[in-house]
C-alpha cells in the first residue's frame, strides 16, 4: 500500500517538523517489510476566508482535488477519539 500525507498549510521549523521527519524516516525504513511504501507529503494552502466554515469548505476542496483517483482517505484530528 502506498501512503501519502496531505495537510493544510506548511509545516514550520521546530519540534513538530523534527518529529514528522523522524516518523517519515521510520516509515521509509520499516514500511516495505510491512507492505507500506511512503510516497510523498502534499501541503495545500490555508484558506484566507473570513469565517471558519468557509475556510473548512475551501481547504477540504483543495485536499480533495489533490487526492489521487481511487485513494482511500483517512482523516486525523488531534481532538479525535480512538
């Protein structure tokens, strides 16, 4: 299975970027043994709309447009539940 990471906005320099780099490095090294292949990171621009609902809608459209055909979509949210 090929894995791509799609995100809204640019990852800024700092601890979060270093953590992402560590996990992506792990995926590249251990993924093939488990049938996973890391493909790419795609960052789409943040919306500049005045209200949150419009921003969410615009960003969702950009993410959807960036997805390859027949992709399986998994959404992650730091406030989500297991």
